[in-house]
């Protein structure tokens, strides 16, 4: 699998070099087995002999953009502040946030407001205004705490000297937390998202599985000793459902984008920094969690060209990697619905004790509710409407007890 990762990083980077002709573009990929935390693939750079090739960029903090939003939405669902169908007003544009020190204007990527959407589609379409509102409904410290429970530690940047502090007080962080405004490493990002993939169980990452000498194996890793139940398995399941449903992101990304696999159920999220310095995509299944980052490493004055979104820069590489790495795994292998989750209409899933929240705390949509932008549909070329291609019917994993004991039962 390491060779697949190396090939994908190199070929994907080659396809994007034109985006940064005056700088230096680099890339890295990490893949983890969710059930153990074992590092299956680590590609720190595309070429050891290239500029910066001796640096492992998977362990250096970078801005991951909107690929951080799954942590925010998981925290809000966990807090019972919203369900996947709670309406969120994606406006006004810009959304103005004021604190004691500054005023920040928040825009969506396309500069538009998209009216009122259910929370699952606000996340799937990666709407910045909605994401900040969702974050502020429970407060930035609560979202930060959720991230840290999954061992994701966004770095606060000291304005006086530029130094990083991964354990800064929560009141130092602002609403750009959910937009990827605070750097993290790709390794901790993939390991954090793997917590969703292992039903709420966090494993510290491990790259060495055994040590042996001439007499035989003298040490062998015990994954269960690196495991802890970090978050509610029910919330992990709901997040997997949101992130694997292509209908949740068709408004902005279009149906059948590289974030969608027609032959496999995969949860995925893309991220782009606002100046196109970095692009990333993370994805997971019960068998694999992966993240791919692409970005300029020359200096702060170089970026990729306008339009270098994560869905174009990083997602194709992730799509190829997942398809090749899981070639022998059935595409319909998916999660068992836990007993604390109930199904609703339109592939909506709720915590059993919170099936309806009619209004996001602090959100005040105007009355009457504004409509979204009008999209012109081209004439049908007699081939029928274009919709997201269906994914395989899920084959659930074994039902496991909650909370999950450590060590975990077989198959959990």
C-alpha cells in the first residue's frame, strides 16, 4: 500500500504543478487502519531529492481549510444543539463577527448566500457562513474541546513571534477554527478522522508493529493498549452518514465529483485555504482513513493559482488511492447502525434522544425565508436527469456494545 501512496502523491502532484509555477509545490499522504491506528502509508514528500524533499510534511502543521468542519458538526450534534435536519440560515453575506479585539467578515467560497438549508447540506456543501454559525451555537471552546478529545490540537499562533502553541487556552481561539484557520499536522488530522471511522474509538498512531533480533521477536505492538473511547459512537455514525451522502454536497460540488465513489461507500471532505496556499482532502471507510495535502512550501509570498480548490487539487488523488488500496474489499462494507441512532427520511439519522431541533441556537433567519440562488439547468440531451450515481447497499459491520470495552471484542 505504501507504493500505491507514493505513486498517487507523485502523479497527483505532477497534474497540479502548473498551479504554482513561481513557487514550490509539495504534497504528502497518510493512511491509517481505523481499528488499530496502525500507519499503513506515510508519504512525507513526493521526491526526496527535490526542493524540500527531505522534510516530512505529514508531521508539520499546515492549514487544512474546511476539512476541519466535520469536527465542528460532530461537536454540535453531540451537544444536542442541532440534528442533521435542523435548518441553518446561510447568511447574511458577509457574516460579521465582532469580539473585543477585531471585526471579521466571513464569506462563502462563491461569495453568495444560499438561503436556509438543513444542517447536513450546510456541511456537505462546505458553506463557511453556516459553519461559523453552527460553531458559535455551542461556542468555540466546546468545538476545540471536541477536537482535542480526538487528539487534534490546532496551533494557536502567537502574533508577536509566530510561535505555535497547541495547548493554548480556549479563549485564544476564534471562529476561524472551523474553517481551518489554525494549523494541524496531516498525521493528527487523519488519526482524528479515523476516530469517526472506528465508531468513536481513538488509537494513537503507530508506525512500528514489532521489533526482532537474531533470536526472534522481542517486542510486538498491542493496539488495544493505544485505544480509548474518545467520542460517542452514535455521533461517529451520524457523521459518517452525512459525509458519505453525495446528495448533501451536490449544490456546490456537483453530483459525482471526486468526493463520490460510484462503486464504494466512502465518507469524504475537502478543504482549501482562502489564499490557495494549501489544499486537502480526507476520507474514510471502516477499513481505511486517509488524507492528502498539497501546498506551496517556498515562502509566504507564493500560492497556487485562483480556483485551486481541494476538490480539484487533492480529491482526485484521494479517490484514486482509496480505489486502489481497497480493491480487494467489498464496496458495500459499511457501519452497523448503533442502537442509539434512529433513521429519518431522506437518509437522515438522529440521536435517539434528539430527533428534532427546530432552530439552531443563535440563528435568526429573516422572514420570509430567502430562497437560494437560481440555477439554470441545461436542456436534457434525452438521457434523463443527472443525479449522483447510487452507492452499494451497505453490508453492516458487527454490532458492538456501547460504551465499547477495552480491549475491543472481535470485529468491533
